[in-house]
């Protein structure tokens, strides 16, 4: 399981994704510790979340795109088409379908790989 942390002004955003080798995938979007969106399904290779966002210039959209790749999951977060880089990356052991590990069990890493 990989967890990416983003910072937008005073807001902390986490994008969590986990999968199993038998085809289950689950993702969630946390904003300031609250679940904004969460989904899980069988054989899902691409997922996206959109969340309304108030910017200095008015209403905007935070868009999260996730795509399965050979060595992990690619995640992009954009605010009104501007790419936001993640601040930190964590990994944790997946505990089963629909279950998320406690944040105390997240281990900070420089690069996530499903082959570690």
C-alpha cells in the first residue's frame, strides 16, 4: 500500500491506494484527516477523484488520477490543471479488502515499489 501526502496552503491531503495480486484495488482521498472519497473494486486499473476546492480566485477542482503500472501505481494531483507535487511518501502493509492500516504503521520512504 502506498500513501502520498500533499500540502495545499493549510490543507493536508492524503491519497492512499492498495491492491492485491488477485485483482482487488482500493483507493481513498483524505482531506485534513477526513475521508472525502473512497472506493474499492475488482480489476480496476485506472481511477480518478474530483473534489470541489475554493481557491483565491474562486471555485476550483482538485483532481486525483491513479493508474496501475508495472512496478506500482502512478498518482497525479492537480488543482485546476496545475500539477501539485507530493510532500512525502509512505508505505504500509495492506490488511485486507476494504481495510486501511492505522497511520501509526505507515513507514516513510523515498520511493515506493511493489517489489520491495
